[in-house]
């Protein structure tokens, strides 16, 4: 069982990474660090306790671009230790891959992180640490999604989400009780939740069919009423949406 440390200065990204690592049966424990300096202190304690000590860390999942000491700087420092932990880079930037592998990185995973791609990085780390490869015995909870609320990670039920709004690299999840920002692209959530009745109605919106109260046609434009909010439906998605709603009816 690998003992892991995840390092990312962006809290939503760190929470998503911790969630995915917790769900992998090859990960025995995982901690988070909000910057490379904090991670270095944690790794130093691990190295002082020895490879079998209570503070040991086997693998670090490390972002590249962070304020102050960045991920490449930290990886470079680790090469000076006799028994450093393995390093897997997890970043949104493709152009650091060559430098990362020059520093003996185990893998280079691009954001947004896909569960299957991260599992491959864990497999490589497990093999290098001599751990027997395992068949995953459980998946991340498909009924909930982790969100960050005032420094606390909570799990929002997917069935409570009425619609999702794209905001750059992030997505805002809307429920009857408020909204939550997560760093997951809308396209990823569309693929993940298609079987749960979510449908794309616009390049910026994904809607749960069960939460659509009305379909409105007005002067050639189409919109839907979700709770108290009216959302526009793009022409390319209008026919598919009408067909889906008719079939559900």
C-alpha cells in the first residue's frame, strides 16, 4: 500500500486529486500540501523517519507551477536525497514534460485529471516500489462529488444538482441550496453524468433532465426553466433536448 502526498496550491485541484487517490486501493494513505515549501517540510520528516517509519512517504503527486518554490524546484531538491520518494507530476502544462522526466519523474499527468490516467500513474509507482498490482475493488463514489466549502471538503449528491455552468477550467454546480465551484471541465462532467440524465443544452450549460420544469419556445428561440432560472438552449442542442424530454414524458 503506497503512502502518498499530493501537492497543489489550487484548493479545488488538490481536493479532487485527494479524492481520486483515496479511491485507489493501492493507496494506503494520502495527505495534502498547499505549496512546495510545506511539502518539503513533510518530505523531510518522512526521510528522517526512514522508509518504514510512521512518517514515510512513497510517492509525491506534484503540481508544477506554484508560487515561490515550484514543483520542478522541489523535484530537483529531492534528487539530492539518498532515498527520495517517487514523483508524479500532475499539471495543466504540457511544456514541462521533458524537464520533468530529466528529473526522473515516474509519470506526467495532465489536468484535468482523468481517473483512468491517474490509476496508470499509481500503477507505475506501485511497481517501482515493489507493490503487487491490484485490481481496483471500488470506484470513486458515483453518487457524490467532492466540493470545497470554507476549507472543509463536503460531498454533494449528484441527484441534487440541477445544472452545471462552465467557468473556464472550472464548473459551477448549481443546487436548490446554492452553488459550488470545482475544477472539472464541463465536457468531463458531461461524459461522467450522461447516464444519470444530464444533457448539454449549450456550450456553457449542462442540465439534469429531471429538474427541467418547462420547455419554452419563443420567436424561434428555445429555453428551459430549471427551478427559478431560465436557461437558453442552443440550436444545435434543441432538437435532441426536445426528443429526450418527450421520451421521458
